[in-house]
């Protein structure tokens, strides 16, 4: 009866739907602590399904196949995190030298501005004399906050791994749907099957592209003589999952390090390498591999990045495209 009345008043119906959307979005933000690990585990389980199927084809029992697949993912992630932590430890040891070099560069730029009679150059010079560019106390405070966030992320990842195990175990309870998801035989299409198939294809393509991007950019940083090429490659790999702006953000540490280590010309060369890799992979190879599978325009991808990043933070931005695909299919 209520919906019949709403059909007679389009303006009221619009306000009613808008109120429902606001309520749903508020609920998503309020329940982010619960929903975000669930969605992350769901997408990781989709990514793991082909490996489980491959082991099952080789007569590995299903529980053992699930355990081996999840352990393999945990081992890979743990290995990459250990490499990143070792690089961060080395970075902490070299940070004072970088800060001194940065202050020297800043002083040189201010002197050049003064020589060119640039407006405000004298004010910058006085500020440079009165205080240092970076406060070590603030740097330690930021490091403490970062460590606390790493501990929180580690506990969340443990919960995600448990959920992935249960999701994969539950998937085997429904053999017909499981076979349809893995493409073993044709069956009636459903929204769930379509969601799994499209998200799986996107995640696999994105993972391969991101891994290739991280390896190439890590090698490029090593060729250019930058410190911590493994860390820079790992950053490029992870941030490449974030559409549009991820590759831009990943280039900032490498360019900054090249500027501090060598100079402006070296930073330009590093920028050129990042630009070339991201143009080839992000603008040529990745769209050709995905084709029209996503059905999402660049504007929609950008808006979804902003929306899910606002709702669920960095992990929301990381999962923005798969989440938008699910909403589109539903």
C-alpha cells in the first residue's frame, strides 16, 4: 500500500529512496569493523577458488586443498611483508642522512629564489634559519602510530584468514554452484555465479598486472641505483590495486628518494620509467585483457574509488572496483 502511494507521487518516492540510500551508507560506515573483513575475505576466497580446484583435480582431499591454498597465500604475503619490514628497518637507519640532504636541497632552492628576487623568498629563508624542516619528535610520534596500525592490520588479517577458510569450506557444500563457479560445466546463470565469475576474472588480471608492475618498477629502481628497490617495488605492487591514483601515489616515494639521493635530473628519469610502465600496463595491456568485462567507465571507477574510500578508508579504495561490480550486477 505504501509503495502504491509512492508510485503516485514521484517526488515523494525520490525522497524515500534517497533516505534509504543515506541509511544504508550510514550503516556501512558504522559496521565497517565487521563488514570490511568479511568482504575482504570474500574476495580473497574467490581469488583462491581456482587453486583449490587445481589441487582437487590432482586428487588432493578438499580440506587439505583448502588448507594448502590458504597457507600458500599466507606464505606469499608473509614473505613480502618481511621484505618490506627489513627495508623499513634500513630506511630508519638512513633517515637522518636523508633529512640532512633534504634540508641542504631546500636551502639551495631558497637561495636560488632569493637570487632571482622571487616574492616571499626572504620569508622562506628566515623560516629556514629559525627551525628545521623536520621535527624528530613528530617523526617518532608518526612511527608509533604506524606501528599501532600495523598491529591492528595484523589482527584483522588473522580474522580474514579464518573467514576465508570457512568460506572455502562452505563452498564445497554446494557442489553444483561450485562447479559452475569454476566453469567445469555449463549451468543456469545466476547473480551469485556472475558475481563470482566477474570478480574472479578482475582480481586475477589485476593481480598479474600488479605483480608485473611491481617487479618491473623494482628492477627500474635498482637499475637507477635507488636505495630499497624491493620496498619500492612492493609499494608499486600493492598500490596498483587502487585504480587511477594508486600508480601515481606509488611513484612519489621513488621520485622523492631519487631527488634526495642524486638530484633533479635523476628524479626526472625515475619519473619517466614509472610513467612508461604505468602507461603500457595501465592504459594498454590491462584494458585489452579485461575488454568490456567490467562495463564501468573511467568516471564511474573514479567516483567509486572516492565513495568506497570515504566509507571504508584505504581498504575500501583497494576494493572499490570489485564492490562496484557487485552492486552493478545485483
